[in-house]
C-alpha cells in the first residue's frame, strides 16, 4: 500500500509541470513603457483567470525592430513563441512562409469578418484565411499638448492648420519651454512624417506617393513641401532629442517641460499612467490639417504553428480573449487606441478615446483611413527601411529638402 501511495505521489508530481505546460502562452512583444505594460497586464490577468500562465518575452524598442530580430532567431531555431506582436506587412511576410496558424474557425465563431474594419483585414488575413488577431486600432496623426505650458506661452485654442501649429510651437519655445518633444529614432522621425504627409498632401497624395509608390507623385512640389515642413519642425526640437525613447519625450510634455509631442495615440497611455486627465491637464488634437483622416497601425498577435495540441488550444483561448468586446474596451482604455472591433461601446473611454473611436469609424467609412508609413502598414519592410533612411538623414541635416525628394524617388524606383 505504501509503495502504491508513493507511486501515486510521483505521478502527481510529474503531472504538475505537464499541466502547467498545457495551460501557458509565451508572448513576444515590445510593450515595455509604463502605459503599455499596464495595458498588457489586462490581457495577462484575463488569461490567468482562465488558468493560462503568461510567460512574458519583452524585447525593448518602440518600433519593434529588435523584436523582429528575436522572432527570426526563434523561428529559425525551430522554437517559435506561442504568440508574437506583429505589425502590418510583417504579418503577411510570415504568412507567406507558411509558419502561422490558421485562425479561421475561431474567426467564424466570433464573426470577425463583420466586426473588424476592412482596412485591418488586409493585414490579418492571408489567402482569405485569418492568421492574426488585431488588438487595437492606433492612428499616428495626433498632437499632444500640455495645457499649462500652452497657457503660459499664450497659446489659445486648437491649431487649425500647419502654419497655425508652427506659430503656436514658436510661442512655446520663446516662453522658455521645449516646443516639440521628440525622440531621434528612425521610427519616431517617420511617425512625424506620417502626419506631415497627410497634412500637406491629403489622403489621395498619401496613397499615390507612399502606398502606390507612384514616382511622378513622389517627385512633386508637394513632396518638397513635406520636407520643408519637416525642416520647420526640426528647428523646434530641443538639442538633446537624439536617441531619446518616445515615452521619455511624452514625459517631457506630461511634466511641463515641453509644449507639444507629435506621436501616435499610444502616447495617451503614458498620460493616463501618470494620472493626467484630458481637457484638464493635457489636450489631444488631430495633427493640424489631418482632421477626417487617419494613418493607422494595428498591433496584431500572430499565432505560430505549434506541434503540441495543448499549446495550440492555449493559442485559441488567447485569440478568443483578445477579440472579446469587453477585453477590447478595457485594454484600449489604457493603451490609448480605438478598439479593433467596430461594435465596442465608447462608454468606458475618456474624451480622447471617444474621439479616437469616432474618428476611425468615420475614416474607415469614408476610405480616408490609410496605412502608416512609419509602422509598416503602407509598404513592406524593405521599402519602409528605405524611407526611414531618407527621412532620418534629412531630419538630422545630412541631406537637404531637394536631395531628400530625389532619394525618395530613387528608393521607390529601386
């Protein structure tokens, strides 16, 4: 009898790690700032309530480049994570390699085809099959402002157009503050570029030049004006911007050291995390001249093909949780984005969140929601990198406005 009990105890001990392995997900992502970590915690807690252990694999770097290097290494080694945060064309690139799981049954069960905006489905489906789960709908064309700083600088009201914005930023600079808080990293330079392109040329120009890569449109006076405007912004950035992380730049606005930041709506997560209230402590404006349109990027969780049926089941549970309307609300209230579903109530969202939901719904309906140049939703990774190179060298004064136009045209041709 004693021997039998011992055998049962050993069997029970061995079963514990097997059970833990059954109910676990390893998630690779680059959400490492305070606001992002708070939002991600919502998903962790949702899964843990269902008995799924979360194994975190954060790879720092706001644009995700370092994370993509880590993913490639894992997949090449034959050991992909359970789920990976991916953007835009990166999802399609992995799908082409045949390494992503088929989520069609889950999508049919959840009616994803009807509730996810068509602009997002371009990236979450491959050959008609769902291969990724959209977590949010971010837009990059936002302007964040410290209310007290603007008041001290004598800036009143929302800037109506680009020239109005520059005049306001110059007032902030003259009042002794940093006019525009910015981080000198290629993806951040390109995020500013998203807004300036939309503001300067409008949606049709944006599509022709930076999605269709029409060289005649790229090689136009409008593109020259875009770079001239980027040069104007460069003069209003402080001297210590180089290499600064985006959330540190947000912190300069939050703490009252800077007036403005041009950044996607994930910046709001930092303001919320710092207990700041829209309208009372800060303003969230559409970048002047981009009202009615949006440059979007969506964080997706792509599920890689795995051999273990228990891990596959955990993947499906995670996919189902991500698309649940209550999760889409609670996560994006903190993250700063609009939900990736068009049927989620805005009741729990603050004024900036309500504006984000209203704006993207209108832009999706009017076909003025365009893929972000900076965040891999306008062109594939190789072209995005070529754009980064030109935009950043121009922003750092290594090439002038005309040379930047010529190099963009050359990159598109090649």
